[in-house]
C-alpha cells in the first residue's frame, strides 16, 4: 500500500507541476491508482518502471500496448520525472529500461505525444533514437494559450 501511495503522490506532483490536467478522466486517488497498477500486472503488453532514490519514487515510465493484431507491435510511452538535479539521468535510465523491455517483448515501435514547449524532454527522446513523426497544431489549450503537440516514435530493431 505504501508503494501505491508513493506512486499516487508522484502522479499528483507531476500533474501540479505540468499545469496539465493529465488525469481528468479519472481522479487521482488510491483506488484508481491501485486499479491502474493491477491492470498493468495482468496485461503482458503493459509495463511500468519506477525510479527510486532514498525510498522516494522520483519518476516513472509506462508502456501501454494491446493485443489487437494490427497494432500489437507498438506501445505508447508515458514518462514522468520529478524536477531534480538528476532528472535528465533518471529520464534516460527509465527510457533505456523501456527500450530494453520493448526488445524483450517483441514491441517494434514505441510512440508518444508531447507538448512542443517541453524542449529538454524532446531532446532527451531524440538522443535515445526517437524521431519526430508529426505535429498537431493548436491541439492543447493550456493557461489560456493554444499549444502544439509533437508526435515522436522509435523503431526497435
């Protein structure tokens, strides 16, 4: 239960810091977090890795695939890391773990979308082999402004 509470605290902090309503469909609470983690454990096409330091969860990466024959070869990546001096190396380590998991689980394509103003994060993805696939103009409305959404992908050999 302590791990679920720590993971929930991480999600709440990340949402507050991003100014996005990332989880508007499902309120962030213990029950929903427990349901999310249980669904990951029961699905071979999903995975979550967490980064810990001094018993505190500082980041996570989730991979969400599916069993549909047409799209079973791909997984959507979601990365969240607390703002710390080590956030770049934490993000890099989590991404490397995700890439390794994809290789081991016959995932051919990793994909994600990210706000266009997250330049540092975009550079991290590109440094690990992700490429820009496209851009949705004015796809997000944040703090009274429209923001573009960038689509990135990486093919796994």
